[in-house]
């Protein structure tokens, strides 16, 4: 039962891998190259899934728990604050929105929180 309860999370991970990373569209000529790329895609997919779940559980958490100092500085430089982002103490949700905006999330007032 415990393994079956994890089924949905596994499905979401594979959706990120297939739809987000477009893993099925990769056309590499050798197996080692494909293995290396899929390894990177798996790490990336896991990180996206983990960030999304962490934000759902604790959006008010300190971003230092999931992002490195360098990652936070890069997000601050790449993505300007907008009116929908709360001013003051930075939260995990603040930086997840910045990360999602790099992928096309608009962060408008009526928009739901970013997903995978």
C-alpha cells in the first residue's frame, strides 16, 4: 500500500521528464550520450518536483533551505520583482515564482501558484 501511495508522485515525475524536459524528442546517436542526458534530465525533473512539493508544504519557508546563495543571487539578477510579489522578507514562494517566470509563468494577481 505504501508503494502504491507513491504512484501519483512517480507519474508526476515522469510527466516532468517527458513534457518539461522533452526527453522523448531527444535524438542522440549513441547510448552513452543518451544515458548522460537522461541522467541530467532525471536530476532536473526531481529538483523541479521537489521544489514544487516543498513550496506547497511550506511557502513561507526560508529559501536558503532549497536554493544555494548563488542561485538566489542569480534569480534576483535575472528576474525583477513585480507587484504580485510581497515586499520585505523573502520567502520560498517568492523565489519559486521568480524561477517559474523564467519558464513563462506570468505571476498575475489571479494566477494560481506555479506548478511543475
